[in-house]
């Protein structure tokens, strides 16, 4: 039987050992199928009607067309970057810390700080003084967290649940930035159009909590691979 799809609402129930390899692979594939079914249904019954509201009633350009154009850029990016590097970075940012252990929290925070400071992932950036200043600042904050802060935080079930849900929502909202042009009059509508990314985050989080970090990463990579191949056709 497929495992509980609602583990994200009770993140303390980690039971990695309760599934053998066959069951874990089955759960991964079922998560992939359920996720895409949810995405398709959300597009048909929510996003298309909302896009009609945006274009025919409010008079703005189609958000779904804008999303399609931004997605076409995937075909111009390296396969390894889309399928391997991006999933690893995003999973570390948004889901590694969800076991609420000290090392994983610090690693996630380190990447979050680098992102917030605007560090660039390019070969040229390695030779910039500003890059190493940002790395130094991030490391300093993480050291303080590791030795003086995290041990004093009690990660209650309620706090764990809240942070888990926030990570899913933030993961989705981050993808609004993929749009080339944003109309501030539509700020309350844009979050609905990243529901597919939130669904990806939801299912990846569920696998991460039930089977471990690698399984959520695999689902994310499979998803990006699908998008990559679709935009190469």
C-alpha cells in the first residue's frame, strides 16, 4: 500500500527503515505519477480559468503564456545543470533541514545565506573578492548557529509542521521570479500560478520525510528531466 501522502502535516513521523528498496522505488514512481496528475488537474480546473480572468476580464497578458515562454529557456540550459545541479541546490535549500538536525539545518542556512547575498554560481565568480566575502559572512553566521543557537531551540511538532509547510510554499513562490515581466496589480494572483511548483515541493517533501533526503532529490531530478525533455522536443 502506498504510504501516507500527508506526512508533511506530521513531520516527526520519520520511518525510513519501514520500506525496503522495492517499496521505496514504488513510492517514488507513485509520487511522480500522483504529482503530475495533481499538476494537470490544477492546470485544467484552476489555472486556465484564472488565466481567462487575467486576460479577458482584467486585460493583462496571459500568465500561462508567460510561464510557457520562461519554461522554454530550459532547453537552452545544460542538461546537467537542470537535472542535477539545480535539484541538489534547491533540495538543500528547502528540504535538507526538515529532519531538524543540527548539521543539516546549518548546511541549509548556509545555502540560504549565499542565495540571499546574491552569490553567483559561475567559474568567474570564484575569482571575485566579493564572492569570498559573502562565503565568509555565511560561514560566520552558521558557526554561531551551530555552537550557540540551535541547541537552545526546541523544535516542537507544531514548529516542525509550520516550517515544513513554509518551505513548500516558499519553494513555489520563488519560481514567480522566473517570469520576465511582473505586474504588481496581479501580485495576489501570481501565487496560484506557481501551484505546480508547490505540488512538486509537497511530494518531494513527503518523500524526504518518509524515506530520506535522497528520495526527495530523485523526485525533483525526475521532474526537471521531464520538463527538460519536453522542451527539447
